[in-house]
C-alpha cells in the first residue's frame, strides 16, 4: 500500500522536534559552559565529547530493543513517545544550573542532565530512522519523505538556531529550553499519530543481537555509506560548534548594511541561522529533482562539492563587518547543506532492502543504530576537537559572554570553521566515488 502525502509529511514532522534538540545541544552547550559558567574550553570540550560518546554507545541497545518490541502501537511508537519526554526533561535540566554554581563545580550537574537528554534523543532517533525503511520500500516515496523531513528539519534549525539563542539571551538558557519543549513534544507525538495506519512490519524480530549485527555488518555498501556520512557530519558539526564563537568574534555589525537592524534585534547568530534555514528550505525540491536526474549519488557529490566551494568563499570573507554579505553566504550554505541533510537519508533505507530480501530479517532498528553511530561519533568529536584547537591557541574562557581574544586564537577559529570542514567534505567526496560507488555497482550486478 502506497503512503499518502499526509503520512509522508507526518513522518517528516518528527524531525522538527529532533532537530530543535540537536541544534540546541550542538550550538549552545559548549558555549554555555565556556562563556557563562567559566569552564575552560579544553575541559568543556572533553566533557561534552564524553557525553556524546555515551550517547553513541546506547544506539545499538535501543535499536535492538525496538526491533523486538511487541505492542499494539507497533515496534517504534512507544519508544518515540516516551523518549520525547526524557529528552526535553534532560534538556531543560542541563541549563537549569543552581545559582552560585559555576566553573568545574557545575560540570556534574550539566553532564548528568546532558546524559539524560541524549538517552531520550536516542529513544526517539533510532526508532524514527528505522521507520524510514519499514513503512515503505518505494525509492521515490523515500525521496519525498526525506524532502518533507528536511523541510521540517529546516524549520527546526530556524527555531533551534535562531529563536533559542535569542530567547536565551533575553530570558536565560533554562527558560528558553522550557519554551521550546512543547514544540519538541508536539512534533514527535503528532508524527507518531499521523503514521499509525501506515504499513509496517508489526512482528517483533526474534533473532539474537549477534545475528542482527552480523546481518548489518554483512551489508558492505551500507557500512561504507554510514562511515562516509559520519565524515560529512564531522565537517558540519565543526561548523555548528564554532558558529557561536564566530558570530561573537569574527562577524561584527557596523550598523550600516541592509540587515543591520535585524542583526541588532535578534543577534548576529540568530540572523545567520535564519539565513541558513531559508537556503535549506529553498533547496529541498531542487535536491529531489537532482536525485531523480543525476541519481542520488550524483546529486550528493554535486552538493558536497558546492559546499566546499562555499566554505572557501566564507574563509576569504572572514573576518567581516558586513553582516548582510555574510548572511547571503549563509543562504547559499543552507542550500548546499540541503544535499547533506536530505540525500544520504534517502540512500540508506534502499540498502536495508538488500539485507531484508536476502535474509528475511526486518531489522530496521539495527540498521538505524549503526547508521547513527558515525553521525554521533562525529558530533561527539567536533566540540572536543574545537575546544582542543582553541585551547592550544590561547582561547580565553569567560563568564561575561565576550572578551578580547589573541589574534592567533581568532585565526585558529576562522580556519577551523571553514578550511578544515572543506577538507573533510573533500575526503567524503573521494570516498563516495572511490569506495562506495564500486560497491553499489557490484551489489546491483549480483544475481538475486
């Protein structure tokens, strides 16, 4: 049975809530520790990385358990509904640091709630990704589902990256997190309700975890794609982690450009995220069309190459006092980032089908868990790497939001958010062409 447009859109809606949390944790936690609690940059980066490694370890467990779940609501829904509650509770708690607690003394509080929030995130994200391969096997349906997903994700980026920092600056981080919590819960719960009648494999999987892992690891094209998606994510995560610092130290507003009033009203960071989101939204239909014309692999390679060119241009433009010009570059950045956001997520469910056809095992949760390992490892490494780099070049922590930094530290920041991600994306393109493409060609040529 084909999916309706309502079911495709409904599935995509959950990512609005997921992305709001992802952007908040990537964008605000490290800066919150270093700029508001006075934790040294290297220590804050290492602590954040430790929590995200914990998050990665829980993926296979949740994937395996969701494959085996037996309920009248299906295998995935109970996890997503409960996980959304755990996620928002942890998110609010990590910013609600008691008054007078600062520096290293605040780390146990923040990290404890951060662990809780990431566990809730895993309870949502793994079953959600599994549904992409479970409710349809039609490649065109999946591309359209990912277009809806990326449209809602772009809105989530706007809310998480533009609204939340502005709210945090005016009412505090904890209250900002509390304000967006109903949005996160609503998006995930409505999504679960909207696909309640969609086709799915309702029978729980009975094979053991070793056999599940063996089936997933036996799919070599999937493993290579998952690894390369992690490489791409490392580049994007470095940009995301460094952007709050870049908005404070590399982009100034002279007050005489067309968007100066907007920047002064909502902050430079919020303006840049809004521009990024506009570009991402505008690009979604284009990447669906490119995937149909060039194939998903060709469209992804094109998007990543354009991303590299954009980052080289951004390096040349920084530091800048023209906030309007930088916002324009961020519109283009959002358009190129749309390929990274949309296309790999439409590619990997196609590879699940290969294993299901060969083995008969509906282990979408297992695939979803491994798919997110590379992404989460990259997200774990990025803040730690940024903290180490900035610390090595003399970055100064503060509790005042902004202080004078050494020129060498600012130059290190500029390179880390532009040239380093560009080089990483170049490696991903090489991997797609040299490693992934031949494997897929051989898999398609194999009999049966």
